[in-house]
C-alpha cells in the first residue's frame, strides 16, 4: 500500500533554528529587546510574520506597519546569508537513509513546511529531488496548527489524510497532523512533543521495522 510521508523541514531535515536564532536575536537587540534560546524554541514552526509579532509582544514594543515590513525583509536577508553557506553536511543524521528506504518501498514523499525558504534550503542540501511534492510557506495561507499545509501535501500526493504520516519537531505541527487524523511522529523531546503518536530523538532511532509498520498500519 502507498502511504504519504510528509516531512517538516526546519528541525526535522535540517537544523536551521540556529540561523533563525542569530537573525531574530540581531533584530530584537536592534530594538532593545533581549532574545533568548528559550524564546527561539517558541518560534519553531511559527510563521515569519507571527514570529516578529511575538518578539514585539515580548519586548512590549510597537512599530509602524512600514517598519514591520522593513524588519521582516532585513531578518530574511540575514537568514539567507546563513542559508547560502549550507551544504549536505547540515542534513540531520539518517534523514537520507529514511528517505531512500521510503523511496525503495515506493512510498509517496512530501515536504510540508511553513518556510518560504524551503525550496532554496532543499536545493542547498541537495534533497530537492527526493520529494514527490513540496508544499511550503509560499503555498499556504494558514499557519500550523492549522493543517492546511499537510492537507495540500496529501492532496498533491493523491493520498487520503488518514493514510499520511507526518514528521514534525514543533508542537503546532504535531497538532496540525493530529487534527486531520494523520499519524504524527515527533522528532525531538518526548516531554515537549507528548501529543504525538510516536516520538523519537532523531532519525537514527527510526529503523526499517518501524517504517514497515507505518506502511501497513492505519491510525486508530
Ligand atoms: C519554520 C521554522 C520557523 C520559521 C518558519 C518560517 O516553521 O520552524 O522558525 O519562522 O519556518 O520560515 P521562513 O524561512 O519563511 O522565514
Ligand atoms: Mg520544524
């Protein structure tokens, strides 16, 4: 049977949170707002617009719409400088192995990311061609935990949501998958991702037996 395997990008395939952190910290500090790693954690899976809104809320700072737009583009320019230096070494452990196994098993593979830079990042780490379809921040209007990004992915793969499996590192992403009865697999900390159907530290913990089980079982 063909299942739809949908991968988030940031924190699942590559660790870009460190680059988002540097760019957001620079922006926050320029406004006199402090920005910590804990706060950066809370921005995982959160869209660019919402991220800036949250930083301004944390700092109790209000700015004009014009300034908001300018800061968003400055943040992205800095982020893109880090992205431009990425290569295959930045792929998280065993991600290619799992993608290759799914391909060998003739499963359908999608990317489901909130990032507008997803395609550029996949090109940099040479994984672009591993996906049957890519749904990113340029294709959706509603951010996770809304399931829009995953529903579009499922539709483009031609698979019903209940036959999809989502790999996610953010709570919002796990919730998005659960909302539409997709199997949710959290990648990261069990305590944070406790709403997921399964949680693994990373892909090194995901063996072929588990993937085989995902191919044959349905969410109950
Ligand atoms: C992912 C990341 C977020 C980021 C969002 C938008 O969900 O986890 O931290 O804000 O994508 O990314 P973008 O590349 O479009 O700014
Ligand atoms: Mg993520």
